[in-house]
C-alpha cells in the first residue's frame, strides 16, 4: 500500500433501527446539522433514483487536524435499509461501504473506507504523518457515532422539554493549517538534525 493510501474499517453500535439510520445517513445535506464536527458544508448536486443510486453530493469536511477537504461522492449501490456504497473523488479518491445489521434493539454499523489521498498537503506529508492522518479519521468517526446517538435521542424525544435536555452535537475544531505546517516543519527539522548527528559520529 502506497504511503498516501488508506484503508479504515469503523464499527458503531447504537440503539436504533436500520431504517432510522439509513434515512439519517442518506440525507446528506443534513449532515452539517447533526455531525457538524466533520461536515462543514454539504450540497446535493444530483438526486439519483428512488433508492438514491446515482445521487451526487459535494462536501467540505475536516477532522481534528487543522486542514479541510473538498470532495464529492456518488452513491453506486443501495440496499435499503441495510446499507449503501459510494465512490469518492476530489481531495481523495476511493470508495466507502456502509453496512447495517440489526441485533434486537441495537444496530451494528460498519463503514469500510478505502481511499487514496490526492490533496497536495496530504499526498506530500503522508510518508511522515500517516499515523496522525489515521488518528484524524478515527476521531472523525468517533464524533460521528456520538453525534448519531444524540440525533436518535432527539428524534425519539416526546416533548420539546425532553428534546432541550439532549446536548448539542460536538462542533468542529480550528480550520487553520498553521499548526499542521509548524508540526511538519518541526518533524523535518528533527529528522535533519538526527541525520546530521549520525553522520558526525
């Protein structure tokens, strides 16, 4: 696997039904409301068919690291309410597969995400920062699971008062790229220093 290629498999477990979660995740523009830590702006470009196949969505996203991504996806397969697949392009290229498995009142959710980072910053720094970029993805997915649980609770609230007691979903971190660039410069400087010291011995 090349340094700028990634394969992540995330597992969530929530109290809910496959139908509920399928409908929540299939409503792409609403991601900015209930998963705002990651989805800064989402626009549906094409609606797709009655099951959503062919739907094209444009996204502006981030994780806890101080950089943003612009990308698009097209729904390539749908099996309501048990999951759907998508192909992505833009700052990264690849495919994602959502799978929902009902276990009584619980729903087991799997997201299989295989991508190649094409954004210049990610492509050029992947050989150094790959573990950090992977941690960034895990953070984003953990926020997604937390936010989904809150969204399911909001939908089940019986009164406005009950709904008001549910916390807001976690918001985004800073979008400034300066900390990441400073971190990269510090790591490169450290590497150069180690090479210099090793050669002097």
